[in-house]
C-alpha cells in the first residue's frame, strides 16, 4: 500500500479549497495585493498563538533570519554561533549579513544546539549572537542557552522555521521574547501557497525596526533607514490566516502520530527522539537515528522498495557543505548525527494502521 511523506490532498481538501477561493476572489475584487487586512489579522492571531508580543510577516523565512540578525545588531565581521544540524538557510543568512558563522556542536540525541559546546566555543571566539534552531520542531534548550548568553552579552535569534505550535521548557516557541523566526514554506506545519515567513519579538522597538526594514526602511516620516523588500502578499496572508483555524487540531494529530511511532518502534533497534519531547515538539518531522551511515543507506533502499515515504534531513551536516567548510567551531557530533538521521512519514493525516505498516517494514529490515 505504501505511506506518503506529505499529504497535500487532505490538507487542501474540498472544504478548504472552497473557502480559500472565496478569499482570493475577495482580494482580486478589492485590488488589495500587499499587506492588507489578512496580514494584520494573521499577525495578531499568530502572535497570540505563540505567546509573543509582536509578529511581523515577511516574504520568507530566510529573509526573516537576515532581518532579525540586522535588528539584533549583527554587523559585517561579527561572529554568530550556529548549530551544525539545520537547513542551509540558517548559516546562509549569517553570511548574507556579512557575519561569520561559527559552529556550535549539537546533542547526539536530538541534533539541537549543545550548551556545553557553546561554553567551549566562546572560550575561542567572541560571539555577537547565536542562532539556536528548533530542528524537527523540538524546542532547543533556550533556558540554558539564555543563561550562558546573558553572562556573555550574546544576542539570541531563534530559528523556529519548523516550530509552529511547538513548546520550549515553559512557553510556546516564540514566547521567549527573543527575535524568533518562522517560515511558512509549503511543507512547514503552517504553510502558505508559496513563500512567506514571520518574525516574533517581545520588544516594541525591535518590532518597529522590523516593519521598517521589510518595506524599504519606510516610516511615517519618510525613509528612516535603508531596508529591503520583504513584504508578504495578501494572498499568502489570507491562506495562513485561514489555516490558523485548523493548526492546533493538525498539530495534535501530528503529536498522536509521534506517540504511535514512539510506542510501536520501541523494539526496533533504532534511536528515537527522547520521550520528553512527545508532548512539546511541533513534530514537523519524525526522525529516527540508525546505527551508522551505511545502515541508513540500506534502510532507505528498503523503505523505498516498500513505498514508505522517507527523507534525509539532513544528508550532510552544515559544516560539510562546500560553501561552509572553512568556517570554524565544533562540528563532530553534527557530522555523526547527519549520517544517521532518517525521517519517516509525518503529517496530520498519517493513520494508526499506516504507522503499523511502517513498523512492519522496519521490522522486516531489522529482524
Ligand atoms: C525552511 C527553513 C528555513 C528557510 O525558510 P524559507 O521560508 O524557505 O526561506 C530556515 N531554517 C530552517 C530550519 C528551515 O527549516
């Protein structure tokens, strides 16, 4: 039968299609293409959902990271700590603003930035900021990182591109008050019909600056600074605002799928994400860790042969990517982690019997 990795047919079902077409017609009738009423509505509701004071929509997550770095005062020549396990855009945004990524190693269990590695790296490098990533939707250890960064006057910009609906130790992701950046790329938990992103912050002044930068530095009194064009289209905002109705339900369904996997895969000799994340992760992805890279390649072939959707997030650690190879820092755990991680089908519509099917295919590989 097979199990697909994503399920856009269910996500964009007939009911959703009817509703979104009405909204798009309405936008066309009103000629309100950029930063319209849906933008304002979505910004307010998304800030509420993530328990942040402010939310500003931008054109995509990568722009969001760049703008957040600028707002945090990161300038050319500064060093910014970045985990070795993330999507390329995390390190890329640091380079685009003229700064230098310095790799902080990750926990071998989760791929999240390791505070112990941060301590060691700061003995070698003066960091202006760090960019913890809530990879797979797991909350990075923000409390521990916060303490270390406060002692060292280091800014924190959270990459929450995969974290819509996820939780830190004691608040939703985005509720820490830090600059926190989300992506609404079509495969993310909350997704647009193309590119979109958002920056959350607890600071009024930062929020104003973000709003100026995203729109060519415009302020009420003319151009206050030289910014960029990173406005969000009304159509994307209308899609996001409509999808907010269901995001909590869909994230609950993802959590249920993660729990089914966690229960079912106990006897399979692969490493699962620690049980402490079952309730808090946004479960954007469901990674398992194989024994080594060789085993992962063979397992992937077996899954493909049995039509079980899967993906390598990430095939290589960031420091192994050609444009990032010469940057310094600690990289070893990220390298090993990237060889072992393989993601199983995860979306709100995976059923218990599909989890059983994945389990049976894994069982036939290992036993
Ligand atoms: C998707 C993603 C981004 C980039 O977001 P875009 O909207 O595609 O620019 C950045 N970081 C991580 C961890 C991501 O998953």
